[in-house]
């Protein structure tokens, strides 16, 4: 049986900011319908990898392939290929209404399909339908994140890049946004996720890549990664217990 090619493939990708190597020899694949997480400390290179996939920066070495084709380093090329990027910090247009923000995400969509897509977003995110005429800047942080996700989904992408979708949100909204991401997964959406809320990532991701210093330090299924001591220390924040010591002639106290 012929193996199914991955939807996205990074093959030993290196990325630079000027003369500085920001990412080195990163390889990963995403299958159709799979959720893959990039995790690690701030500055590890996660967002840089996403920017390269979305065409915002060129590849210094290696290759990025999407649906079997080399991906051009241009945002419009990535979008037309079927990749939508929901960036860190939401970046909604505060003075525009909810509907107007959605229309920004539809510039590659056939005009005859735009209203249908907008209605679909209102069905997926009912709070946006309720606030369709409201300025985006007046929405709560969680509602703005849902709007940013819906705007990205307006292009009907094959792959959704989600960068820190719960950053700065109250716990109740972290849960709400996490539920929306889980629902997208259940509907078959392929997702590359960068997320600092470990519980959410572990719940949703099929596999994980731990980045450290611009390189992938560890990869595996989510179950494998959760059982890794390195993963527990660097991402889950767990530390091995220490054995208490006593002075040579000191008896332990009860």
C-alpha cells in the first residue's frame, strides 16, 4: 500500500534573522486531521517556525512542503495553498466590527461564498453572531481570540496555525477557547499549535515537539512526551523530588 504523504513537511529547516540563526535543522510532519504542538520556553523558536510556514520569512536552509509541493516564502502564497495563521496576541482590528474583521479574512474567497462563510462562523462561534455589529475592541479577550480564529477560518484552510491562543485569558476563557480548538480537531481540522497551557496542549495534541535553543530537543506522541522526564521538567514544570538530608549526628525530627 502506498504511504499517504503528510499535509505539511519541514525537512531540516533553518531560519535566520539577519546573520543570527534563530532555528536550526527542524524537521516535523503534520498529517491531515492531526494536531501537532510545538512547545518550549519563550525564545525557543516556535513562533519563528510558524512565521516561516505562513510565508512571512524565507527558509535559510532545508525545505517546507505543503500537500507535496514546495511552499513559497510569501504570505499570500501560503494562504492560497490552504494555510491560515492565527498569530500571537489576536491582532483583531479594534475599530472594525466583528463582521468587518471576518471579511478581512475572506479576501481569497469567491464573493459568492463570503456571506455563506460568515454565517458559518456565526454558527461555529455563536457569541460572534450575537455581537456581529459590535466593534472588536469592545469584546472580551476570549471573544477576541474566537474572532481571530474565525477570521483565519474564513479562508477554509487545510491547515490552521494557532500561536498562543489562550495567552492572557482568564481561566474560564482558557477553557472556552480550548473547547473550540478541540471541536475543530473533532471536525478534522489539521492544526499546528503553540500553547503554554500544558493541560490544554496535552488534552488536544496528537504529538508534540519540544523546542530548546532553536532546535527540536525531543519529539513523540503526546503520551510518550508526557512520560518523559525532560518534558516534565521543561514544559510541564515538574521537578524530581529531593531526598532530605541530615547532618551526620542529627536524628530526623518527627
